[in-house]
C-alpha cells in the first residue's frame, strides 16, 4: 500500500539536492534514508529512557554523593556550549 504525501517546497528542494549530489538514486531512496535515521533516533531515545535513565537513577540512590547540583550542571552545559560555539567561528 502506497501513500503519497505532499511535501513543502523546502522539503522537495532538499530531496532534489540529495539526488543531484549523487548520494541517492531517487526520491524514494532519500525518503527511505530519512525514515531509517528517524527509526534509529527513536530506538536510541527509547533505550535511553528505558535503560540509561533508570540505571543512573538507581546509581544515585545507591550513592547520593555522586549527584551534581543544578548550578554545576548548568555551568557544565554552558561551558560545553561555549566551546562548541567557539569551534564554529
């Protein structure tokens, strides 16, 4: 069963660029690649939510001294963000 969805002009232009670059043979190949990437992302997110987060929570319950304050976490993220922004300049 095939469904046809109308895409925005921006999406259609992206598909054309991918085909023109030679990376993909046709429109369907571009869409299939995008769906595979989305599926991989969703699977990784599900694993993170179902496995990683509960394991970290259990770890913190066993040893609360490993916890990081909100302020320290924000500082780490800000430092990482600033370093990433400096790389793009």
